[in-house]
């Protein structure tokens, strides 16, 4: 395992992504400790352009956009993380069950997975968001996770069902090990890298999904996320007012976060996928 | 003879020397019919032929090799493993190369398909479609029936060379002796016969030991074996890489067999 | 050596894969009786159903019909506890040493697991002693190996480690599925010798699954020749190879290149 981590550190793509992401996490963790103001406090006039005091100007309520952006990135990362955990956990369990047990259960779970793939998850996302009254950022993240697991499930199923027939699994079986133990020690190590890659990808798409539904005004309440900042800019006609600072930095942040996650993903892919590596 | 990479590709590969890799049956692109592979080769090497001429040429060649012309219209996955292997061989010899190098062409096949491949190779030689055959394998009984000469390699060096007959029944080098002693065939007297085993593992080629590379595993090794470079000796019409004279080695073997 | 005590027997074993139009019968009405200390080879080409039969004996595949008796009693595999009990008596070596190892664990763990599997409570020194003993049985040095990962070993070394594992577990029945087809000729004789030694010392029953008639003849007391799911000929190795009765057996033997007889290539 240490070995793979060491090769990962040599991949320029992975390192670029990781450094960008860590930098961003560092800034959003530390800045609120320095600037202890409430991001929702109105401290200036509407749509003031950036200057030395307000780094990114103010929004239509006269709030400090830089502080809002920091909190926004924090929420977005949280949402992405939670959505990624949900999607990966569900996908992993369903994929493992379907691939390892095989037979009828496999047919059934594959059918369910395929149905979830065919139904546009964004539509489900909107429908659920509309029908739930109290939406915290956690609930939104959970909904995103629950609608985006099928791809992970599929990849895990394919891997598992080919691993199941490998001889070391047969040897573990006739050694009398229990099924959970075999899955834990004989299957999981082989698919761990795929799962981590899928998790990173799910996190990126979770952040994008949150931004999209928030921009439609269906995002979480009582919080600031990058999508919500853009929603405000849209609702209060920032583009018409020429206040580019109200939405460009937020959009750019989303792009940078997803870019860094995708870079990490491709970096890992090149290392863990033996076909590309050789 | 020195040639550039491009010259090597267009003038030598396929025309002069052709190669069949170990898992050749997996070398066929599954989305193309067999005839397409032949058309590809001809486009490169004999562009003057029309598609129809290529087809006729291919049918003729396949039929003389006892392969049905129907194979030409099939996709690779419609053929069995042994059939695919024979098809690959037929394709790679279509330009009548002077030398065919076959790297373990039968080791992934079961005995019946193995025999069919061997028949095909013999056929190619008899009809003069290829002039010489280099057969790389670890299956010795097979080699005995296919080749005239056998050359044994150990740890990156040639250790002995002779005719198939000599090598199987009268090996000189201790490694060859052991190798021939490990042959298993379904013949009377095989049971109860003790197989030769070689203790240890081949040396790591990153750090080659001084002297004879086989010394560490050789029952007859002396201290002189581990010094300097051991050169290939010539003995009558054959050669071997050992400091002990051939007759002495033979005496030792005769003694051991008692 | 072979005794007259029956260890495992099968009656009218059949295995059908798929259903409806895609039904294929991999093993078709096979019966057998294997004795304690006997070496049996099941010989057939790919697709003959020999591996499927082996997996049924191992209890990894459920038979479609027919029954297997172990030590005179019908084999019970319904509950995991039953299977665990049965698997204490049976072990396997597979064709491909590279896929037989879990590449994430060091060699040492493989051997330590064997000690744990037997439920032995041993001190550190005793464990070390046992592992060293197993390694020296297969001519490997524990000191050079224990810290390595499987992919750092050669195919022959890996296969010998698998035998070291069998040595530690000493099962009643060993199923060896083409154990030498992926190693070179010299390692092959070493591996065969070790397996024969295991039989002689522990009275183990060994079932070889192979396509190599010569190898089957060399190692076994009894041969079963399989063609398309059926056993077409069986009997003492000497009889089957020297005086084959069934045309398929004859063809199989004639397809193998020999050194003292001519090889009919017509």
C-alpha cells in the first residue's frame, strides 16, 4: 500500500490536483479564524467593485463577497465530501453484493442499478429537493449521494465478479474463511484504488450538482454555498449591473475545485490502471 | 548489415523474417475478418495486387495448408484457439519469409491442436513457403520431432548446441543433461523412472556470477568453474560451454546412471 | 501408498450450467471411487469438464444431480460450519501461481495463516520453527522469503510455496489443478517430486487435473480420461496408457510427441 502512495507522489498530475485542493482547504479553514466577521453582515453599499478593503467587492446586500466566497467554498467542499461518501458507500455495497454473490441477486441488483442510470438523476434531485421542506446542506448532500451511486456500483460489480473467480479467492474459501472476511481481505484490497478514484470523481460531480440545484434556488437554506452565491447574483441581476465580481469568482472556484479533483483522478488512473501504466 | 528502422520494417519484417509471438491467437483484432489482415499486409508489401487477386492468393495458400477458405471470411472469435493459432501462422508466412521465428507457438494449446500446429509448420517447410524455422520452447519432446538442431540456453548464454538426436540422447553439458532427464512422455518405462531435478534458481541477470553461470546448481561444479569466463568449446560437430572435457562428462553420467 | 480404504466417492455426478436454450452439461453422469493414499489423474482437454468436476469435489460448485460421499458418509455442505469441517480435510493447488496469491500480503502471512487455520496456539519461536520447516521441505529459504511479496518471486518459487502450505496443513485430499503447466521443465520435476513425497509421508490422496497424458502416466496410480463431460476410460495407469481401449484415449496418446517412438504426423 505504501508503495502505491509513493508512486502517486511522483505523478505530476496527481500532485498538481492535490496541492491545489489542499491549498484551497487551507485557505478556507484559516481565513475565517483571521477575519471573524459574519459573512451575512451588511458592511458596505450594494455592488461595490473590488478594492483594497473589499477584495472581491460587495453583493447587492452590501456583504463582503470574499468572506462569502470562503464560506461558500467550505460548504461546497463539505457537500461534495458527504455526497461522495454516500455515493461511494452505497455503490460499494451494492456492487460487492451483486458481483460476489452473483446469480439471481446479481440480476436483480444490476437491474436496479441500470434503472437508476437510465432515470436522469438530476430530475430526481430536483423533485426530491422541491418536496422536502427543510433542506440543510447535509440533506442536499445526502440526496445528491443517493442519486449518483450507480456508476460506482457498476464498476465495483465488474471488478468483483472477475476477482471472485481468481484462485486466491478459491483458496480462501476452502480455507474455510467467512464471506465477509473474504470480501474484506481478498477482494477489497484489489478494488480499493478504483473505489478511491470513484470517490474523488463522485465528490467533483457532487460539487457540480450542488452548484446546479442551488443556482435554480433549490439548494440548502441557512448557509452559503458557491451555487447560492451565483443564485443571488442571478436573482438580483448582477450581470445587468455589470458586477462581474458577484459571480465570476464563485464560478471560477467551482471550476478550480473540480479541476483539481479531476487532475487527482487522472493521476491515479494512470498509476492504478495497469493498461495505461504499461 | 545495417538498416534504418523504416527499411527494417518494409524490407525485412514479413518478407525476410517473420515472427509468431507466444499468445498469437490473441493478436487478432476481433472486429476484422481474417482476409482483412492479409489485405493489410499486401497493401504494404505488394500494392500492385487488386483485392480479388489478394483473395485468390489467400484462398490458394489456405487450401494448400489444409485450412478452409471459409476461415478467411470469419471473425477471429468464431475460430477456436488452435484454429486461430494456425491462422496467425498462415497469415504471417503469406509473404514466404526466409526465416520464421516461432516463440512457444503451442504452449497455450491442448495436445490435439498442438499437433495440428506442428503439422502446419512442417508443411510450410516442405512446400518451401519458409526456408528455416527457429522454434523457441521449453517442451523438449516436441522439439525433437520438429527441429534438426537444438540449442540450449541458460541464464542468457548458449550452453550447448547439437543435432536433436544428439541433444536428447547424448547431452554433454550438465544443464542439458538435467533438462533432458526431466522429459516426461507416455511411454513404457516412464513410471518408476526418476526425473532429474535441478536444485536452486537461475541467477539474477542483473548480477551475473563470475565463471560458469550454472555452477551454483551443478552437481559437478569445481572451484575452477567459478573463475573467469567459460568459453564455448567445440567437440566434433557440436559445441558446449563447460570446462570439463566431453568424454569425462560422459563417463560421469554413465557412472551416475548405474 | 494406495490402500483399499475408500476416501471419497461420487455417484452419477452431473453439472449443468445455464438454463433453457443455453444449457450446457459440463459434467455428465460421472462416478468414481478414490482411495486413501491413491494418486489419481483426471485427464482431458480444455472443455472436457475436468476442472468443473474438481470444483465439485472441492465443494466450490454444487452438483446438479448425483451425490458425493466422504469417508463413507454422504457429504453435507448446507451450512457454513459443515463446509468448514469438510474443508479441513481438503486443499488445492491451482494452475496459475500468480493468481493463487493475494498480492497485497507478504509471503509470511500465507504461512502464518496456515498455523492459525489449524487452530494451533504456538509461541513465536515455535511458529518460526514450523514455517522454516515447511520452507525447507520445498527447498526454499525462509530467511530469504518471509519479507517478500508474491510478485517478487518466480512462478516456480510461488508454486513451491503453495506446496509448503499444503505441507503445513496436511489435508487428507489434495486437488492439484494443472500445478505444473505454467512452470518450466526442471521446476516441474521438482514440484512433482515434492507432491509424491507428501503422499508417501502423509498418506495423502492426490487428484491431478491435467491435459498432459505423459505427466498423468508418470505420477498416478489411476487414470480417468474425460471427453466432453463423460469419463470414457478409467483404470490403472499402466493399463490405460500402454493398452488403451477407447478411441479417444488412443488419439490423446498418439497426439503427444514421444522420444523413443515415431510421432505420426500424417
